[in-house]
C-alpha cells in the first residue's frame, strides 16, 4: 500500500526519495575521492619515514659506489632526454606539491630521447645506466630541477654540463620517482624532517575537507513546485511569459497610434533596483525616463557576484574562503578589515587559518597556532 500524506497523494514521498538518493550518491562519490587522496598522503608519510637504502641493493649493478654511498631505488625502464633549447630551471627545493591530475604518456615538444636504460637513485646522485654510457647528476652540483606537470619528464641542470638533460619514465612510476628523488635530495642536505612536516601539513589540511553525510529529506519538506516538471525555474519562466504577453499585445495593436505607451506606462512600475529594466518596448513613444537612483552608502561592498562561493567565509573582496586552494602566507594589508584578526596578528610566521572561536591567525602550520583561541579550525585559502 503506497504511503500518502494528509491529502491522500504520494508525490511528497516520491520527491523525498529522489532527493535522498541523489544526495547519498553525491556524498558517496565525494567520500570515495577523499578517501583515495587520504590513503595516498598516508602512504607518502610512511614512505618519507621509512625510505632507506643499503649497499647490498646495488649488487649486480654496473655502478661503483663511494664508501658512504647506498642505493635507494632503481627502475629499469627509463629514457635519457635532452632539451633542445637551453632554459634556466628553478632551483631544486623540497616542496611536496599535491597531485593535480594523471600524467599523460607523451614527450613534450623540444625534448628528444637519446638513450635508454636503468635509473638509479643513490644517497649522493641520480644515475642513468644507459646503452651508450652512464649519465650522473650529483646532488651537490644540481642548479636547476623541474618536473613536467602533464608528462612523466624530469629535467635537471648541473654545474659541470652546459646542456639540460633528464629522464622520461613510465607514467605509473613517475610520481614515486619524484617523491623519492625529493627525499634523497633532502637527505643530502639533512632536511628530511622538513619533507615529513610538509606531508603532515597536507594530511591535516585534507582532513578538514572530509565530506559530511547529508541530512535526510522528509516528505514534509516538499514544496508544491516539486510537482511541476522543472520545479521553481519552470514556474518563474511561466510567470515571466504571463507578464510579457499582455505588453506584446498592446504594442502590436495597429489601431492605437500611440502603441499603448500610456497604458504601458501606467501598468509598468518604476524599477527600484540599480539594474536596468529587462524589457524595453520598441519605438520612441514607449521610452520611459526614470531619474537615476541615488547611490546608497554601505560599510562594505557586496562581493558575492564577483568572488564566487566562499564556503562559509565572511564576505570579502579578497577572494579568501574555506573552499580549498592555495594557502595564504602573505595576506592583503586590509585582511583585518574583513576578518576578525587575533591580537598581534602580523607577528605570525605561517599561513592564514581560522581559529575555533572564529578569529583569524597568521601562524598556520606552527604548534602555537590559535593556542589562546581554542585551536585551529580550518585553513583559509584563495
């Protein structure tokens, strides 16, 4: 027996069922994507803590190791690439960038393959054992390093070589290679802890983005517009047509020499907003002149039409919100005009975060962030 409301109809229950199915499906998709990213970050955290090598790992390789050198990782399917046009690459750093998308198995323009062999990461250098010889990139001599964001290519510049060269790897091996190369370089300059701290920071920020299970819709929440195909949008379009048709009939009456200007003037109320009227009757007789509206003073301009969603952040023209994006380490000078800043805000040395009491601090990423304001709630991004 079908469930009915007090009027004996079932459309409210059908509406609630459709809404709940749609919400649960969207939530499960978002939760699965969030879980995959969380698993990847925790795998990187475990790898950063346990990444080690040994001299025995180099057994069988045609590579002579120094007394304190160990093999950390090896991949037999690598290609040596040369860059045709010399460019200045950014200096190598220890940034652990979040993955932006899958790499495509392609070779960028301006890059040619010259050899193939085994790529080896040691504690002191990156080596390619190719068919035509060996190519070394010692960490102490690297002046520039860049990873292609769309292709599995890493190019390197060193002090003792004029040209720019690097490696082309399989797409599934490139992300691990890049992270392990970062760890090896960090070990060479004794900065492994800085890489681990970055991964911990990414895990903490990702935890704040975990989707919430949606609330359940009940039949009592159904509006009458749900019975109309298209819902409220259809009703709004029908209402607009109902207003336009009489005006069009008045305008097209050939027996009226004034084309209904007086009637249209009396029937059309003067616009009360700053936006111009959406309907302008054709012909000079129907042009309505209205005095320009007086500007209103407001303490803060509205930015919702230009700044987009802020995910609960205060209205502001800076584009700052809680929707995820780039961390803000150098906020605008007027940030405290739009957010409730903590005392000594500009003494902070980190990135912008919101404390649990609603105030804003510039000490994100540090142990004392929001210490006197109930702790950190979430990160402010742009």
